[in-house]
């Protein structure tokens, strides 16, 4: 009996280890195609912060031609120091379509360090935080400098500059737009949240935003409140797509939808009234190179949707292993009880 118990316990331990390993693998490791399409670089900000990032240049890149620039902001599950995991979420779906117009754009994808956030909200439920109460992070400041330096160093059409972000990157997209309202020609925030008190600053910014109405990680109210505040401020260029019955990981659907990129690239910064140039001056530093689900647009109403309070679990994989652990412990306990009963007989 003791031998059976030891074998069963070892089996359960191996199962738990496999679940954890599977989740880790799903959150890391960009494909060979993505690594080939994006060069790895490190940006040094004016305050000395080093920020890993990847950059994609169109196949026909030439200094004689100007290209749209897209800033891609990843989610919490892609944080780290490997300078590749940020290419696994969402953005890979767009590049998997060889006909997507994203191939014709310069795309930069910075990576947030593992112990940091793009926006310092306490939890991802704090989806209508105040930018007056929470200062801009060093990481986002570095992203702005990187964005401006990319425009200066490469052949960028400065009239067609955009930002897209998911989850934590959705927070970052809203945050960048509020703190730097003249930086982008259009934005696409996905399942994030922002400071709806500052909607007036974005009243003429074209926005297409997405959220799943069953999102357990970032409440849909984060997007709904932003959209309603934008509409109340007079923004007639905001589009809100609610994915019915969907949870948090909707980004693959969005990035697989070519209509999103067709919409994005039609917008120009010069078409926005009273746009002033971003005042942040790019620092004089150098870069180093280290080794389809259809969507619809339902009308937006004042929403009272709520979501259960949960902690950030990256890509959601971590929760699978955590959820399995109590069941394994219960099984082991039941086996011990059964063994004691038999010994008493």
C-alpha cells in the first residue's frame, strides 16, 4: 500500500509540474517567423533606463519612401527580459496574414520588465484610475522617447503614426493618449482602461476600442466608461466593439481582423484640429542590437456591468495550475485517510 501511495504522489507532483510548464511555455517563445521579421534592439532613455524592443521594417524599406509607424504595447503576460515574448500576443496573428497591411508599416514593440507595469494601477480592476494620482511610469516615458526617436531615425510618415495595445498594453494605450494627446493619429486599445476624467483631451482622436463582455480580469466598465465619456465630450470618431460572451483574451480576434488595420491607416494626424507637436525632445542616444471571429459594433450605453475581482495572471495559464493544486492535495489527503482506515481494521 505504501508503494502505491508513493507512486500516486509522484504522479500528482509530475502532473502539477507539467501544468505549470505548459503555462510557462504558452507565455513565451516567439515564432521563428516573428523573430526574423523583427530586429532586437535596446533603447537607452534620457534618464538612463534601458528598454528592450523589437522593430519591424517593411521588406521594401527605403529612405526614399515614407512608411506608417505603429507602436505595439503588449500585455502583462509578455513582460520579461528575453526581448521576444512581446511578439507572441496578438501582433503575431496580424503578421501571420501575408496580405495584411501591417507588413507595410514600421512596427516597434517595446518589452516591459518583469517586475514593472506600463501603468502603475494597484490591480487590473482599477480600470478608471486618475492620471493626476498616478504619475507616468519611467517605462512609458521611455516608450515616448523611443517612439519619437524612431520617427527621427527612420523614414516615417509622421502624419500616420498609431498605437495599439492589449490588456496591460490597453491601459498603456489609453494612458499615452491622455498624457500625450497629440502623439497619435489614431489608437486601438484592447480590453484595457483609462482616465475617463480626461476624455475632453481626446475629443477629436479616432479610436477603435474592443472588450469582451465576460472579461473576468479587466472589467468591461473600463472601456465602456471611457467610450461614454468620449461621446459626452463630443468625440464622434470613437468605435466600440463588444465581443459577446468573450473573456479577456480577445486580442487574437482583433489582430486577425484586417478591417482594423484598414481603418487605422486611413487616419492622419494633420486631419485632427488643433494638433500641436509633442514637446518631448528625443534624447541623443544610440540603440544597440543584442544577440477569425467576426466583430460588430453594438450601440454603447451607460453600463453597470461588473466583473469578479481577480489578480493579474498574465496569459491566464497560471490559473490552470493553481486551480489544479487543491484537487491534487485533496486526492492525496483522501488516500491518506483511506490508508489509516485500513490500518485500523
